[in-house]
């Protein structure tokens, strides 16, 4: 199986279709295409050995091609609540910065996450967070809260947990249950723009990318029966209705699955019966369930060892 | 008293103190409160889930009536009162009050600076409108202060006490049941701030 590398292309709209065609020829995937005015952003998976071909074309088109290590990763940015204490700064700033290297982020505000003694999360919220690949919890400025009180919100979270907070001297080990702690992003009421804040956001991106890489490495030991990107392409081809969905990412890739932003009741059968050239249907290769997010469809690909074969 | 001549934030950990100082500065700026505040002291005790704040305010503007911001003219035969606005910033408040009294149908705005009201008793109404209270900066300040206090406090601290008397504002917030001594401590902070001015 070809190794696919994530890249982000930024350039003019003019002739960007050539790049899409090239990607089809090479067997790569366009994950997301965002057109803003005269500029286009293409997030794509490029076969490793053909990267230089894509690079050449992007240079010809005067665009910029950069690695986007968080492509195909869906991240939950969890703030204690959706009150003005946490939004838009710093939670939105964090989510926005995580999107730079290609991640899809969802902001989740807990209903009762605020406070020290009284903070708690609901079963529904935990399940919703667990649908993602990585959870980033945005906490405040008191080290006492971060190390002693807030970690109870991690109970029941099965995906890797990243914590952001104000104190710069805390270490990841000091926060029980967290895989990574990033300081200098505490509660702020201004846009994150000072040097140390931007540095902190950079190290957040770096840390999250590392975690995503680790998950990929673990996955490589027992590969998925089908690549989520391939499922994405088949859905685009076989369920034309997806093109009418107005969400920014109608098909959101995850490391081990894909979120389809179509109503479950109407479309889950079509998704289950999705056919591949090899003669198998998607229901054999993946678990298809109702997402906790709205009424969407969640596809989680099974691993090769579960299915017995991979396509 | 100069604006923000005393600005103290106290906490057991220095770095946390800096974070809160910045949060308070940002919130003061976004609510445009800095010119109204003379002295402010904030004490943070996260281990007790406690936030205390004492503020001494500077002189604020007096009440604003229609005649301060506009000329009122009567046209008895047409049954119309014409208000020619001089200070545009109070138009929203003025209009809300007028709508309430005369109804939107009876009020027209031929241009940005003019409000015309049709009424049966133009002379009496003109006299009333001239003396009508349009805005009370103290009231608006109070609203902003409470808003500021809630924004600056950690979100989980939902048990709150606040006192606004003369030019003094006191705010205590916690997650636990409010203790009397916390309010007294905050009162002592306020006294300290008042004395601070005598030097």
C-alpha cells in the first residue's frame, strides 16, 4: 500500500484544477478544498514517491506547498463552558491555530465544566469527545485547579488528552491523566498575539502533531481494513447528495474513520451498502453508527486483524 | 484622583497574579471603564475558591436630560414637537424613552439630527420632554461595573456579593457558600484603598 503524506497547497484559484487532476492521476486524495476570493487552499494526501511531481506543479502555479501534519485528524477543543470567560479567547484562538497544519477542529463547551468542586461532564459529552482523535482541554490560570481539580473532567475520555493552561512551569506529569501539558495559554481576554503566546501555540501544534504521529505509528502495526480517505472518495462518487451539504467539511476525516454530515436515518443504509471495486461493501469493513454530533453518521474503520483482509 | 492610580492584584503565586492583572486590564479596556476607576485592588485565593475586589471610583458625570443634548421646539398649530439633537451619542436612549411614551407611529426622524413627535398637547409635552431624564451615567457605570466584575472573576465562582455605594464598589465571589469574614476582608481592602488616597 502506498504511503500517503499530508500536504497543504495555498495559491491562486487560476488553474488549480490542474492540481486536482494530477492528484487523481497519482492516486492521491483531495481532503478539503476551500476557496476564499481568489485564493484556494487544498488539503491533500499525496503518495510519498510522487511528492516531487506535485511540488513541481505547485511551483509552476506560483503556489505554496507545505506539509500539514494534522491533515485527517479531527480534534475536539473542549472549554469548560461556552461563556465569554473562555471564548473567543483563548479557546477559539487555539482551535484556529490547530487548523493551520490541516486539522479539523470542533469546539465543545461543556454544560457544567466550570469551577473547581462543581465541575463535571455528562455521559453524552464524554461520548461526543470520544468520537474525535485527540481532545484539547483549555483550562485557566491557576495551577492548583489544573493539577488538582480539573483532571476529573478527563474521566471516561479514551482518546489522547492535551491540556492548555496559564502556568508555564507545570510539566505534563503534573497533570494527572493528561498526555501533554502546554503552558502560557491560560485564560485571556485578548487575542493571542504576544511572542510567548504564539510560541505556546506553536509548541501546542508541534505536540499535537507528535501525538497524531504516534497514533499513526500504532495504527501501522495493524493497518485499517480500508483507508478513511478512500471511503471519502467513494462516498463522493456514490452518494451525490453529499455535494449539497453546506458544512465546511461535509466529510470529516479522522485517523481511524470519517464523519459524514448527512442525516443518519435517511442515509445510513446507503453508506452501509457503499461498494468498493474489490467487491466488498463498507459495512464489512467499518462500524457505522449515529454520531453524537447532531444527527450525523460516524464511520469507524475496522482494523485488518478484525476483518481478515485489507483493501 | 488619577485614573488607576492604584492597581494591585495579589495572589500567592506571582505568575498567576500577572495573568489576572492582564485579564483585568483587558476587561477594563473593552468596557471602557479605566477612566472611571481611581483605585482597584484584587485578591485571589484559588485554594479557597475566593475572589475579592475593591474599587474606588472617580467622579462620574451627572444625569443627562433632553435639554442638555438637544433643542426642543414647539409647533402648536401643527401639533408637533421638534427635537434638534446636539449630542448624537444619547440618541438611542432618547428614542427608547420617546417610543415608550408616544409610540413609534407618532415619531418620525426626517434626518439624523431631528426627531419630530406628533401629539395633541404639544406645549405641555414639550415642557415635559425638556426635563425628561435621558441617561444616567451612574446607572450605566453600575451596569458596566457588575459586568466587569463577572467577566474578571473565574467562571465557576458563582456565589457573589456586591456592594455599590457612593464611589465605592465591593465584589466578592466564590464557589462555596459565602462567608462573612470574606466580605469583611474585602471591606478592609476598601478602607485601605480610601486611606491610600490621604498620603
